[in-house]
C-alpha cells in the first residue's frame, strides 16, 4: 500500500498527487500540500499537456480543441473528451482555460432540451458540476431531465430501449457530483432506483454471458462502462457497505499487482470483435470520423489513474487489504 501511495504522490504528476492527497488520504482543500499540488497542475503533467493543446479563440468561439465545428468528433481527441479528462484530473472553472470550455459546452449541449442526448447530457452536467461552473440553471434543468427519462426498471439507456443497461452509468455519475444539499427529493429517489438497478445485477451481470470489456479497467472511460466505473459510482453515492458489491470488490482485489498497483488493461474504444455493426461501430459508414484513442498511460503497464480510482473505492468501503 505504501509503495503504491508513494508512486501516486510523485511530483511529476501533480494532478494525481492532488487527487491522492484529497480523495485517498482525505486531506482538506486548505492543506499546504494540496494547494501546492493544485497550483502545479496547469504547469506540469497531463493536465498541463492538455491545456497547452487548447486552440486560440476563433470568431467568438473559445475553449476548444482540434476543431471548432464538432466538439465531440472525432472521438476522443476533441473538446468534450478533453474537458472531461481535465475535470477528472481535478481542474475547475477557477482555471481560465477550463472556464472558457465550461461556457462553450454549456452553450452547445445544454442550451435546451433540443440539444440533449442522454449520455452526452449526463457527462456534460457531471463535468460542469465537478468544475464548479457557476451557471447552475442549465445544469439543474439537465439533471431534472435525466430523472424524467429514467426507465421503469431504474436504469437508463443511451439509445432507444424500454429497458436500462449497465452501460449507461452517466446519470448516476452526474448525480454523484452534486452535494447532498443540492439533491432534490426527485433526484434522491432517482439515485435510489438507479443504484438498485446496479446492485440487483451485482454491477456486472447482464445478458446471457460475460461481457469481457467490463472486466478490463480503462482510463479515460469517456462513456464506456467497466467494473471499476460501477464501483466508483456506487461507492461515491454511499453504497459501499451494500453486500451486493462483494463480488465486484473481489474481482477488484484479484486484479491488484504485487506492488499494490493496478494496470491499464485497455484503451477505449474497447469493443469485442464479434459486436454487431451498430451505433457503437467505429468505422464508416456508421462513424464518419474514425476514433482516436486518448491515452495518458500505456496499456498493460501499472496505471496511476486506475490505481488512484481503485484506492478511492477501497477507502470508501473501508478496506485496506
């Protein structure tokens, strides 16, 4: 455990250091080490590299990457995806470049219900909330809409379906970003129903057989699901003591390396080769822009982001084995 923590606390990646100090070791925001790590994030490491790639303002558009026309194509190197990674790394609208992107994605994706798409809307609402973006009205309307479109079985689905799927975890993640004081009665009830949907399925039991990508750990996750995603979301919502996550926790423990770290198993899009040609297909004519994986670390090697998220889960459930 100590060896893994020392690795996460290395100063070469101040974002990981910052998240480890606050989310694994429980240090307060005003702690001197926390403040130092946060101040270094725009200057060194992954967050700094992404910020440097942000393109100059163009005809009133600010805070974008790769192109100013499509903020989510090609996947996963355009604005939406890099914004979500920056927020994951702990940056907020306190950073001027992130603030510009908050304004851009809010206007583009949350202006009205006509702009809504379930997975994207939930991801944007989650990102803006974690970024502490001050425009709450649009985010609040989006969160209310997520409650409205919840399926009868308690789940959600990004595509046309009468039933929910474990693949659609983004609404629960958006709700988990809200402080409890901002969770309405309807949202709290939606969280209960959504959590039950996952717990009934033990976080990975859906369909006739084992869906192998769910048992591989990824980062960034974008809008894909895996077992660590499920554990992270459910424990962040306070379900770490529910016995129905036991099997998932056992799998998490089994994937831990002898040095106390976890590996990056795959990069997204991580799809089984026999998947039917659907909207998930990443090749023309279904996807006019081939996907470009956005990877911070090498597949098959120990991963700071996966290890951080795994330790965050174990801290919530009170396990240190």
